[in-house]
C-alpha cells in the first residue's frame, strides 16, 4: 500500500479503538495505569475460572506492582462492590506471599493485621 493509504488505515483503526475504549470506560469495564489496561467482565467467578478467562482474553490476572496499579484494581472493587483476585499466592513460608510464577512481591498494601493466614487476605 502507498504510505498515505497505510496512514489512513492506521488512523481509522486508532479511531475505532478509541471509541471502543470509551464505551468500555463508560460501562466501567476497563481502566488504565502506567500504560497497562485493567479489564473486567463484571462477573463473579472462582480463582481458577478467573485465571482461565484472563488467559483467553490474552491477558493475565491482575498483579499490582505499585500504588497506581493497586488503585486501578480498587476501581473495580468499588464499582462492582466485590472482591478481586490477584496474581499472588502464599508461599511455602506461612504469611509470605509471592507472584504466581514464584518470584517475590516487590509491592504490598495489606490492610492492618493482614495477611492473617485465614485465607481472606
């Protein structure tokens, strides 16, 4: 394609993506932080189903790595008045948590007296 035609196609695609993002924002289905897009379908599911759905969508379960990303996840918690699963798990050492790939957490923002080891962190 001629450069002008390619630029026109790119501009049209950018415009369509922008409109779709706008609709999803209105429906409180997406938010962003630090160049990352956080999304939800607004449905409740167990942890394994959540992992599966995230993978099917081409993403991964949310793993907050800073305060901005934590706020993006809290946006959904508040909007849908529910909890959110995170991509972390308890390690072999009780009350110590890690990312699902086994690497150490580099950011936490636990509530007071958490993690308590009661499975409700």
